[in-house]
């Protein structure tokens, strides 16, 4: 987070080979650092494209960036500049905006339209079982086949062209009260756990802060340790929440 920009990045879970010697944490750290470096005076989309290109250049000599499992990340960017909030959403992350006209929820859920059969098969199996582990790998392969291709879903990986498929827009700053950026692990409070609707999320953050919201996620995850009540491919998921108050 900087004076005029906030971003939340969520590295993709690795279940297969990646062709990269560095790993997803390295990729996310370098992408975030490059994003901050390139943000000055340009849109979130242009900054992200430059960051993806620079990060790819940092390891193209050592890694196979054409590998279908090359490290990737979903991310959401909110940038305040020239009296507007400019945003970008790419991958399964959420941007929730409270305005004077109501709430706007921007979620990129295109990944949910891929690997449906494989995901359902994995969800039907108990967590921790060998069968579940195999099903998750089959699901991952199906997802990777649909990643960053027409008709599939889009994330930040090695090709800046993916940015052209992000969800973008701008809203006058004078109409905005609060902005919340969430990874999919944090957005579990709404789906699948149904602990809050989106107005409830804003209320919870106001009273308990981002940490309180994440605590509710952890309680719900622990209460369903096998995923029988709320089928999901990861019992516990990384959860990040960033809040901007204007």
C-alpha cells in the first residue's frame, strides 16, 4: 500500500510442476515490488502490465515461462488519482466499494466456470484422503488448461497481455466512503460460509477491523474441518483484507 494505491495479491496454489526454480512467493514478492515501482503517473492496467513484463524478465533465463503451471497470482488494485478511484481486478479476488449510492461489488469469478466436473469430484471427497489429493491434481490440470486462454480465466503470470482481460473502471472519489480489497480466502465469509452479506462485511470491518473478519473465516473453517458442510478444495485458505476509508 502506498499513498495513492493499494493492492492485494494472492499467489496461486501449486499442485503440479511449475517450470520455475523460484516458486510462487518469489513471484508474488517481485510482482508486488515492480508494481509499486511502475505505478507513478499511469493507470493500474499499464502499471500491472509493466510489472508482469519486468518480473518475467527477471527469471526467463532460468525458468520455463511457457510451462502451463508457471507461477501466477490474482490481484486487485485500487488507485486514487485525479479525483477518481481507478480499479483493476484480475483473478478470483474481490473489490467492495461503499459509495453514496450504495455498494458496488466487483468480483472476478471466471475461474468458477472452468474445471466444473473436476472441482465437483474433488469437493465430494473427504479432506486428507488419498482420493481427494488425486482429484485435486486432476482439477488443477483442468484449471491450468483454461488459464489465460480465450473462454477461460485470467491471472497475472508471465504474459502482460492477460491484463487486457482484467475488470477495470473508475468512480469519482467524492462518492466513495470505504473500499475493501479481499482475497478469495477472506471473501469466504460471504461465499461459501454465508456469515455475512456484503453490507454485513462493511459493518463487521467497521466494528472488528480486517483482523476480526479474518478471525470469523478461521472459526468457520475450523468448524467444518472435512469440508462436508461447505465443500471446498482447501479447508484453510490464505486470507487478506485491506480497507481504505475516504
